[in-house]
C-alpha cells in the first residue's frame, strides 16, 4: 500500500470520526426537538382544552359550575338588553341655571369608552355616581344638544320642578348616564347580604327585598309565591317615574288652583271686610242719627205735651169765651129787642100824638 493510500485512509478515518460526531449530535438534536414537539403538542392540547373550558364553561349534571365566555356573553347581553349602553364616572359641570324656566346647561366629559358613541338628540337618564359609601340619586332625563369629542352638552328633556332643580344644583361632581332606566330584576340583589340591603334600600320597602327568595308565609299574596318561596314583585321604574311626574304635575296644578282660589277668597274677604267696615260706619252713623232723632222725638214729645197742655188751656179759654160771647150775644139780642120794642112803642106813640094834633 502506497503512502498516499495510507494518508487517504487516515483522512477518511478522521472524517468518519467527525461525521460520527455530527451524526450523534444530529440524533441528539432530533431527540431533543421530538421531546419538545411532544411537550408542545401536549401543551397545545391542554391549551385547546382550557380554551374550550373558558369558552363553554364547566357543567356538572346539567348545572353550570364555572361559566364560560358564552355564558358570560349571554349574561352581559341580557344586562345590556335591560340597561342598554351606560357611561360611568362622567364629570359634570352645571351652568346657566334658570329656575323659573326649570332648565339648566350641563357639560359632561366622557373619558371611556373612546369614542363614546353618543350623538346629538340622544335622550339619556342621569344618576349621581354611587359607591359603597354613598347612594346615587336619579336626576332625570336629559337631551344631548351638542357633541364635541369627549365633551357633550345636555339639557333637561322636560321642564324640571323646583325640587328637581334643587337636586340638580346640589348634585355631586360625577354622573352615570344610561340610555334607558335600568330594569329591576331579582339577580341584582341576590348577591347582597341583609345588612347590605338594609344599608342600600329605603326602610319602607327593604322588607320585600330581604324576604325575596326565602320561604313564603301564609300571609303572603298567592301571586308572590312560587314553589313555596316568596318572590317580590318587580318594578318598572320608568313607569313609576312618569307616574310620579304626572302626579307631581297634577298636584302642582291643584296647588296653583288652590293658591288662585285662596287669593280670590282673600280679595273677597278684603272686599267683604271693607263692606263690613262701611256697614259698621253706616250703623254707627245710623245709631248716632237715631240718637239725635230720639232726642228730637223726646224734645218734640215734650213740646207736644206742653203744646197739648197749652192747647187744652186755650180750648178751655176759647170755650169759656164762646160761652161768654154767647151769653153776651143773648143779652145784646135781648137789649136790641127791647130797644126795638121801645123804639116801636115810641114811634107808635109819636105817630098817635101827631095824628091827634092834625085832627
């Protein structure tokens, strides 16, 4: 064997060692990546199972123990169907308050979501922001009159009453806006303890919320008992608010009418009082006039009595004079008759004496 053949054999041996090493490394690399691939496939299978669990949830005997995305989406859909869209923690600034007109300008800043999706003309229901420490009041319905990016401007949808205006003026900084009045349902309060319900709800209505879902008693109305448990009646707050507003309008009109009637009665009483005062003055004047007339009557009566007394005396004197005159007239007539008889006798005597002389 030549030297070159030996060199070639040596070189082939050395190359074989290198290729053997590379083959071993390649085999080890393949083994490693096969293990990694198996682990990755296992993780993929686990991830797929987890995704399936997260998507469909976990059910045992037809009961959902852990809700999945589909159940949560369905629950969210149900909530949004009742509540529709809502915007939370919106800073509000109230300006240009016009109490006589029952309106004001409200400027709202909406940070989330962006964009907020509110357009001009939308009617929104406004509440004060509420948390565990404070309760949020219902402020009323407002119409969007201007939209400029995050800034929207609102005005009351209807004329606000004095009490509503006062609640609007003293409202705290942030508002919560809803597209519709939130619907009442049993699930809202199901997760609250009795203490939390008592702290959250009015004292005159909390009893039915505390009893909701608990065993019914004999005194409970039949329509509120389902499967032996008390089920409180649900409230349509939109209808209740409108009914309260209509009642407020009727009562306000009745109060205004009663106020007008009261004013008319006061005017009538004032006029009657004036007439009574005039009648009192007339009565006083009439009494004074009557007193004068009584005094004059008494004076006239006194004069009349004296006049009658004097008249009686005059009449007596006149009668006496008449009697005297009659007596004197009788005597005068007698004297006249006697005088006439004497004259006649004398005349006759003189006539006889004259006749005797002629003879």
